[in-house]
C-alpha cells in the first residue's frame, strides 16, 4: 500500500459525504415495437462525493439504464435525476462513461483514439503534453507497443482497455462503468481492478460501477446496490465493511469478504435463476 | 448485386470431387488454355465475319473487319479519334466533378439535418425517377447545343447518385460513438469533423464509384441527342448517314473505351481499399 | 437505446412542411412565368391545362406507344436473358470461356447504340423494342449467370444424397437461389429500360412520349416539354413502385428471414 493511496483513504474518511448524484423516484419505460417495456421501476438512490458504488444484478435488470440516466443520455419517464444538486437535462459532460460496447473510432489508431478527448476544444492540450499522457495511459492499461494498431486489430479485451484509457485520460470527476472488465482473463482483471482503485482514490473520483461479478463489487465498492430484474428495482443496499485501502489481490481471501459475499449471493441467486439471457 | 465478377474465379468444375473431367475441362484448367480458347472463339467469329459469302445487300449492312480496321486507322492518323474522344472525356469529367461536389456537400448537409431531408424526400424521389436523358432537350433549349447542356445533364445525374449515398453515409454513423464523444465534451462541429465525415467516407466513395459509369453513359446519350463532337456524336453521325463502317468503327472505340475505363476503376478501387485496411 | 420523440407528431409536421414547400414552389414558378419568363420556364397553370387537354384524347396514342415499347422489349429481354444466363451459368466450360467477354461487354453502355438500331430498323416501334430488349437482356443475363454460378454446391449435393432428381434440385434449390439475383436484375433493368425507350424516341420516332418531347423542342413549346417531363416522372415512379412490390412478393421468404 503506497503512501498516496493511504493518504487518500484517510482523506475520504474525514471528509463530509455530500451527495454527488441523486435519483429521486427515477423510472424508465421504453416503447418497443408498439408495446411498453418497463425497464426501471421508480428508484431512489444517493451517491456521495468520492464514493464508489457498485450496481449488481442479473442481465437486463436496468443497471445500464441507471447509468444512462445519470449520464443524461436518457430522460427519466418519471422522477428526477440530480447531479450536484441540479437536474440532469442533457448529456452530462462531467462524467466519464465506459459503456459495455466500446466506441473506439475504427479509422484511428489506438494511440489516436486515446488522445481524442484531449484534442477537443473544451480542454485543448498541447500536442507534446497530450502525447506524454497518452503514453502514460497506455502503459497503465498494459497496451504499450500497440500505439499504431487499429481497433480492428486488437482483441476484445484490449479494446476494452483502450476504451478505459480513453475515458480516464481526461480525469472526469465522476466515472460510470458498465461491466468494463467482463471480457478480461482473471489475472488481467485483478491488475485492472488494482489500477482502477488507485486511480479513482488518487483522483478522488465518484464512481458508479456496474457488474454482475460480486467479487469485483466487494473488492472495490463502498456500497453495493443490489438490483432485481424485470422490471428493474432496487432490492437492497449493502455497505461494504472492509477496511480501506484494500489489497485487490489478497482481499478475497479474508473472512470479511467471504461473509459479505455469502450475504449478497443469497440475495442474488433467486433473481439469477429467474432472469434469462437478454 | 450486378458487380462484375473477377475474370479469374477459381475453377470448381475441372473434375468433380472424385476426379476426372473432360478434355475440354482439362484444357480450360490452365490459364494458357483459357486464353487460347477465348482468342480462338473471337478469331473464328472475326474470320466468319470477314470471309462469309454474302450478297451485296448483306455486305452493305455487315461491312467487314478489315474495312472497320481501316477506318479506325484513318481516324487515329488524322486525329479525328482524339478530338472526339477528348470531347467526350472532357464533358464527362466536368459534369462528374460538378455533380460530385454538389452531391457531397448537399448530401452532408441533408445528412446533418434529417428533418429537412425528410421534408425534401418525396421531391427527391420524384426527380430520381425521371429518366435524366429526357432533360436533354430542355437543357439544349436553355443552354444551347454546346458543352454546357451536356455538362449540366451529367452533373445532375451524378448529383442525385452521390447525394443519396452521401446522405446514407452520414446517417449510418454509429450513434453510440457520437454519444461517447458528446459526453467527453465535443462540440457539434467537432463531432462532425472527427466522426461523421470519416464514417461517411466509405459511402461517399461508393457513390462516386457508381457515378462514373452513369456519367459516361449520360455523356454519350447527351451527345447522341444534340452535339457536334464526341463519341456519341460519332455513332449518331455515321448511323444517320448510313455509313455502316463508320458506325461500327465508332462502336469499337466505345467498347474499348468502356472496358479500359472499367478496368482502371477496378484497379483504383482495389488500391484504395488496400490502403484503408 | 435512446428515446425517440413521439413519431405521430413528427410525421404530421413533416407533411405540413412538404405541402407548404410544394405550394411555395408552384407559386414561385407561376410568378416567374407570368412576369415575362414564360418563354423559358412556362407556368404550372399552363402545364396543368396542357396535360388536361392531352388527357382528353391525344395523349393515349403516344402513351401507348412508349409503354408498349417498354413492356414488350422488357419481357423479351428478360426471358431471353434469364434463359441464356441459366444455360451459360450451369455449363462451367462455357462460363469460363465467356466470362471475360461478358464482363467486358457489361461495361459498355448499350443504350448509346440506339442510332445503330434505328439505322437498321427504321423509325417505328421495332428499333426501340430491340434496344430495350438488348439492354434488359444483358442485365438479366449477367445477373442470372452470376446467380447460377454461385449456387452452393453443398446444397445441391445434400439434395442429391437425399435422392432428388435434377428437376427437383432445380425447383427446390436452384430456382429460389437464382430468383434473388433475377429480381435484383429486374429492379436495375426497369429504369434502364425507360431510359432506352426515351432515348430511342428522342432520336427517331413517329409516336410516343419522346415524340411529343422532340416536337415540343422543335417548336420551343416549353409548356409541352414540362408536361411530358411530368408524365415521364409519374411513369418512372409507377415503374419503380411496381418493381419494388414484385420484389417484396417474390422475396418474401428472404425478408422474413432477416
């Protein structure tokens, strides 16, 4: 555990928890081929500043919908979505959103893809500095050497990592992540979880992290929100009572982890049995 | 769906899966054999044409390869061929460039403003359904018998083709990519510049490629209707004067020109797509 | 998945805009014509009157001529093209030898040979029918040929193993596979056939819409020119709609699978 992470952990414990994101009775209904699909029942959720919240639940239960609402890509059919106390009325530029499907630009090489956020006028960065940060990021996510490869030439896992680098490089204050590490093998996943924890703690990011992997959720999150399927609704919210900072590689062998896992698994397994693949 | 197949597709028939195959099949299995067979076929046709016994009337209508070759040679020697060929190519390229420029720029605009496109859509469909050659007389009245009317006709034909493809290209962009960039803080202009134009490029190129053929065809047709220069004019002039040999010679030039153009286009396309991948 | 606005409202406003635009254009045209430009642009009112007069009698002769040329030529060309395509496509020897020649010929714009046919066959309906037939023939021949060549050998063999005879294989495997290509060819051929008809008529004819067009051109009768253009536009639209409907019916199975 390095000093940087320990200091951040301390700071978090002493800072007052203001609400960063708030969903008040937010619900979402879609119109699909003439009939209505209720994706999300009214949901109340508060995410504090610099908090790491994990959303877990079976496929198709509305987890991504919640992220979309916070990102402002959708308007709620009912209720309100508040960011920093203000209602979200359009694309929310203060969040970084890592979607399930990576949206790398196929005609740009990987390094250029990662650079793109720094090219935009709203945060124009001099070329030299941008290149440096891109190199740093690529090293961080383990893509060193693939700068000139095109997305079509990368594996699924590598594309995910590139997308992650692209999102993190401009240090948004809030991070929304939709099953970012699903396609990675176990070892790489742990490495990425470790990196994510460091980065988000160091940069004091607020994170909403969607996953169906309980282990991931318990390892990283401060709170875990269990979501039930079809229609989506919050089933329970659990605090993760594991000490910070956590050793990503070893925490899964602790007793506290096991207990937390058991409790959550009991809640989830009925839902998983019921829910079928989308 | 009507794309020409490569002339060297693999031979699946030279013997079925259990071996064997006729002598013909075996000859055709070698590239030399194939070329030989084709030359043989063409040679037989030419020789029959040249030396088949026929009455005076038939001779008149049929002409003969030697006469045609003679006319062609004369055209090459005294420059007629180049004058007319040049005229056709010039009209074709000017109309093509004008049509592409207008088609791409307006296509991008309409792609960016889908509501405007939807309003205009039925009007565009109507124009699209009109056989453009019917506009030739109108353009001749409005713009004279010179190049301007022909260039206008070619330009309009190319315009509609390129327009449709460009609009499709701009609208085909993956919405999720646009969303990601917007979330990152890109302005509308930045999204257009960094995403839309790049994503639409393959469609634009496809439209431009298809348009070449139509540009050529419509240049010829315009020259048939009202012109004093060009390949189409040559065909019409000699046909009108019942100069069979001349008409055939002009057609030979047409065929050679078309084949050459298609071949060049195919090679260009292969080179371009290799670069993109 | 993003929200879409209520489609009903959006659709209504589009129609309103279209009507407004149409009316505005017609009004502007009318105004332009009346203010002295009628020698060049005519006026919608005059055009409407002219069409109305024609519909009273003299249009039908010409309409019939054009449609007859188109339909007869198309039918002949299509049938011969499909036949030839099947024969050559299923005979690998012929296919190989002829392929580059066919591909070469395909690149030639056959419509520009119109003067040749007029020279041979005169000013009547025949040269246009032949022209349309040839243009259609080549398109259908090429498409059928390509379709016939690409029949999946595995499909054919699996039917053979099941015990199907040649006729059954043809009906159950070859025909449906080729029909996709044939219908595709027909869709492309229809507008080309119209172009061929009009071109032939513009060059030399005694009857037909092209005749009306060239008459009007000689007399600088802009009204009639626009009237004919309008009629041709309608015909073009009807033809492509007909082709689209036929495609939908014939390829129902294909669309269902998508």
